[in-house]
């Protein structure tokens, strides 16, 4: 069994050409280079309905939410690339977080989050680089008992930040993501030795 910290990496976007998916791919590579076992997932592959208490009561947790819950449980860290919609997190990201926070088969909804360490990064075509999204995401994760590291990346003008091959145009952006990924791996290893 691997002793490397297990980091789950994903973007809060379903869009195929998402800037945050590009950012998440780079971050996953940086986490691996920092010594983690990083699993990159696409939330598009886990379609779940909008949270509805009546639906939950009638049918239980949707199958794809159960699969995501299992992924969360099998990782000690989270690296989230959060887009920004109207100054906040996307409905996809919030809905995913909300479904996974529900009690399931007699087990606490906090279980997928408890003891986790998270890093937040965000990309936006605008000038502020998803900073409002990250400011909204931090208290959500903290409320769920996730330890969110202070280091973060806000990538502004992200539509100009990537080459055709998905790498960064500016090496400073790579350095920033590398710093956050390394810090996440270090903290995850300390919290989950």
C-alpha cells in the first residue's frame, strides 16, 4: 500500500474546454511531482441531480454521488479548481458538496470531509482570477471540517494563460501552482501521517 498522500483533484466545471479543468490538470501533475498520489476526476463523469430533500427521502443518495463519496473517502486531500459564477462558486460545485455532505447509510455526512486538507485554485477570464469564488468556497469547506490551507492561486485573464498543449504561457503561473500543490501535499502528510 502506498504511503504517499492521496489527493483528489477536480474542477467545479462541466464544460469541456473549461479553463479550470486545464488548471486542475496542471495542478494534478504538480501534486504528483510533490510526492502525492493524485487522482484527477471530471465532475461531468458524475452527473447528479440538484439536491432535493424529497428526492433523497424517496430514492436515497444518487449512484454517482455515492461513487464520488467513495472517492472522497479514499483520499486525504482535495485540490479544487473553482470557477466563478456571479461572484460565487458554481452550482455544480455547490451541488456536489451538498450531496456528499448528506448522511448516508447511517454514516455522517461529514465523513467525506472530516480530516481532509484542501487547496483552492481558480481561473477566470476576468481581472480578479476567481478570487470571489475562492472566498465563498473557503467557509463552505471549513464548515464541513476541512482544513483549507491559506495558499491559493487566482489565475486572471485565464483565457490567455494556456498554450494549445494545455501548459502555461507564463512560467510564473506554474511556479504558483507548484507552490500550492507542494504545500497541500506537505500538510496532508502531516495531518494524515
